[in-house]
C-alpha cells in the first residue's frame, strides 16, 4: 500500500465488455501516480487491431504503453517505480499467448506473482472470468477455461484487493 493508493496490487475480474478496463483506468487516473499501461494483446487481424486502437484512444495521451505479450513479469519489474501505477490488460490474452507459445503456465504464473510482490509501485491487473458460462465443447477450450480459472485464483490469492465487475458496477471480493 502507498499513501495515495489503498492497495499494493488489485485484480479486476469480469466478463467481456463488463467494464473491467474502464474501472482500472479510473483507479489509475485518480491515483496521483504516473500511469503505465502494459498491453498483452497482439494484433493478428484487423478486428483485434481495431480493439487495440480503441483502447489506446480511451487511455489518452497521459499514458505510457509497454507491450508485453509474453514477458509480462519482466515488463512489470522494468516499469514499476514508487511514483507509477501499472495497469496490465489483460491476463487472459497473456495466458492465450503463453498457451500458443507452449510455455509452462505454472512457472510463468509463479514469475508473475513474484513480480507483483516485488513491484515498487501499485499494479492493477485486469483478467476475464471465463468460468461462468457453459462448458466449452472442445478439449482446447476446456483446458484454457481451466487454466484461466487457476491463474485467476493464484493471482487473487497473491494480491491484497480483488474486484468483480458486472454491468459496469464493481463488487469488492477481497480487501
């Protein structure tokens, strides 16, 4: 915790288009700290590029952006300062990137948790809650859903604040 931010690290969970990023942006922009956005998305098609462009426009010019599709822990370590607040958007795309790169999810999660603990300033972590819907109809989608659930649980246990966002409204689950 710092004087002007009531948490060291905060996980913000929710479904697609629930308002997760908007909530994280608001927390960062009212923190009194220098906001740094760590993007995990990769633009493999035009639709994803449009999403990335919309997110950039939503943030405005006061934000510094770092792209970290795979090396998220290293980006946190390099960017975090006592005067900054990091916003990671999002763990779901990071997990997808790790999966396709055939990286060890357990080891990468441990590295992420350590980088969050060691961060010099507060970190906001955005992630999708993907386990509330129907059971996926194929093995890869079921594996991803399960890995996302485990990742969210691990990060939730490691941070001091967790919020769930639905319909743009925040519900504090921890902290």
